[in-house]
C-alpha cells in the first residue's frame, strides 16, 4: 500500500488475521477516508475476481498540457477528436443518451425556445420509457429571460424531478478521483462528469430554494452581494454577469454557484443550467472576484455554443439513471442570435507559400475536413472555409495554414535558411548609439537589466518621475497599466529584489525606450540610459566601501567617453530641485554634453 505498508498476517486480539479492512484513501482509489469500500448492487465485479479487474482499476491517466487557444481539448470528446485525427480514423460524436423516466403531461408548445430531450436518430423506443406523474407544485419548465444577450448568447434550463441525493456509484467516484475531483454526491458528480467529458461546464440548482417564476441572466447592480458555494460573500460591480431568480442573484455566471441554491441531502427537484457566456466577460469577473474554477477556466477560453443540447441531454440522462429522477421531456433553450461559424477566405496556394513547401490542394482540403471545417467556393477565388464552433482559435487564413502544417507534420517542412536581402541602409544612428552605450557599460563591469515597459502609476509616483503617463487601453493588471516615463522605476525595483535575496552589491544599467505623452496619436519615444549602483563597491584595487556619488559620476563619464569620445560636464545646478526632486540636494549634479543638458546623476 502507499507508504510502503505491507498487508500480511497479523495477530489482532490473540487471533491471527489474514486480511485488512481498507478505505478508498488507503487504496488510492477514492477520497473517502473512513470506513471500508462498500460496493452496491449496480457496481461491477463478482466475488472471487481480482479487485483490479472487478472495479476497472487497470487504467492509464495522461496529464496533458494545453495552450490557451485550444479550449476544445479541455474535455474527453475534444481529445478523442484529436486522437482520431492523429491515427487517421473516423470520429463520431458519442450519443449523450436519453432519459428513460419522463414526467407525464408536458405538452409541446412548438416554440423556438423548446429543446426536446428525446428526439433524434438514437432516441429510445416509446415502450422503453417510464412515465411519472409530475410532483405537485413543481414546474416542469422554467421560463428564462436574458437581459444581457451580448454577455450570454445562449442559456438553457432543464428540470429533473424526484431525485434522490446520495453517494455516486463506484465507477463515477473512481473516474472523478483519477481526474483530481472529490466526489460530493450523485447530482453534483454528474455535473462534474459532463464538464470533463465535453469540456462544457454545467450547474445544478435546488428548485425548492429558487425564488420566483423565472431565471433572469443580467448584469449586477453596483455593490450587489451574494454568498458563493465557498461560503464567501462577494461584492459585484456593474460589469459582472449574474444568474438571478425572483429574489436576486443565485450564481456568478460561468464562475461559481450560490450557496443558497446548492444541492443538499434533502434536494428533490433540480434545474440543470447549460449556457454559453462571452469569454471576456467571464475572464474579467473571475479575476475581479479572485475565483479561478474549472468552470471559469473553460468559459474564459471559449466553449462550443452549439454543444448545449448535447450537454443538456447527457446531464439529464445521467441524473435519471443515477439519482432516480424523472425528466421533463422539454427543456427551455433561449438562443436569440445563434453564434455563427467563422467564415474565412483562403487561397489554397497561400498554404504552400506560408509553410515553405509545396502542398497539394487535396491534402489541404483533407486536413481541413478532418478538423471539422466545411469548404465551399470563395466569393472571388479560392475557398470559403467555415470553421467549427468548437474551434474559437480559427479566425484567419494563417490559422488554417497552421492546422494543415500541424496535421501534415512539422518534420515534413524543409529546413532552409530564408533568403534575406540587406536593407542597404545598414544600422540606424539610434541603433548604433544604443549598441555603443551597452558595450561601454558592459566593459565597465555593469550588468544589463531588461525591465517591462509597462509599470503602474504607483511605481512612477514612488520613483518621483513624471506621472502623466500613456495609459494602456487593455492592461493585464494594475501593475502594468501605464507606459514608463523613465527607466528609474524598473532599476529601483531591481535593487529591491536584489536586496530581498541578500545581494550585497548591485551595479546595473539599462538602455531602453521611455514613452512620453505627445498630444498626438502616438507617444514620444525616447532612448534613455539608466545606471544604478547600490550596496558595497566591487573593487579589486583600492579600499572597499559603499557606492557613493563619485562612483556614479565616474561610471557615467567613462561610458559616455568610451561610447562617443566626449567627456561630459558634470556640475551642480539648482534647477534639479524641480526636475529631479528625489535626488539628495548636496549629492546631485546635472550632466551636459557640448552645452546641452542630457541627464542628471545623484
């Protein structure tokens, strides 16, 4: 067993015992820590079989690293599609299954928002269905209203009545265990299983705890609050998308459900939510409230909006089978503006030109067909390629060319050096100046620093440099919200980081661009040399000590003289009190070259 514990004969109370009672945790086949593994009537295996064979423990788990542009592979169906492509075999989306227990007396209204759960070529025969009387006072269809269709283009809700919440069968507990998810109960486990199967998150509400006649998808009111499933009360802004009932929010859309409507032991009726949310909206809310969940991880990368029916039928089918529920045969599916496939114009000859190797049109067509694209003649010439909605990363011709190259094999692309024609102008004066400055500073023994051009307004203020900076339109974070107006914040940050790591000496330089507002479309970009000397002086000859003003003055003079053959004039100047107020009043000087002010040292 784990921990090098061996099962062997042991004497217990004077009696020799040849066995041992083990929990799921001790056997590493589940998360239950107390008691022994108890198998129910529906679990596999027969007495006398090896546990490995009886419980299906002979398995292989692959841990796959994905880039953010492939959300379709965050589920088993997407990975199966890729494996079929790799092994050149046909792929068919598996049947989601159908509920075998239905609530009787539910009439179709022939509305566009209806989602039948038992229609299709694989629907079961009517004589295999069990009809169940509806539970009194429990609706079979829940109305849905989307007030923010740009944030939630599609939202579906299906009702399952009469469920019995309890432990999941072993096969489901074990499947979730190897996927790194703790088993909760059969209802919650079904939602997690569908998430990993399809890569499409779903959610279950306790209908007895929903208030009001309908579900409303809307933006939050500024300062609105709700307790999430982790029992933390969260405050929302007007940019956050919420799922609400008649009394207020019941879930943070695409991120986490609410504590008030969670599934509990006494839950009898369940509303299944399957939706598609705008990825950017979910990403902003997830970061703002500090919640990164399996659900938000997938929604913020983009799920397939047209997989909603499959996910709904799969979840309802499993709930009826595992929790003894009866499904309403009609779910509500609000989809006012269907998400269309990306239409991409592609010249087949462009594929070979971009890859750098000749590729037949037929090979390109076969590769695009294999990933689910539909090809038709283009408007003027070439092809019009309709990308599948489960591939949000395909939006331009280069994306399609990359897919052809990937399927063909990157090793099939010839390795050739490109023919590069010289510009004729050579290196620009600015590039030569930057190169000379770097070489001179490195020759002096300074280490080159490369810092971000993006900083925070607080960094500029603390460094006492210009704070009227150029703002970034879509910053990654508050720490990268503006463009630097000076290299000083980055160099001072380097010093702080070095001291936190117990470094006794810092001697660095940076030659980089700074960005100043110009009043025009583009900022004024300037090349700036920055030096920082801090801590103990590195000296092989002479007395050791700490860096002071004269070390900085000497380093600057040496660099400028080596780079440009001029010795700068370094002199005291009262104007530095306004232009460089952070420098010590008696240890600062202005730097001039041929009468022009080029900087300061202090």
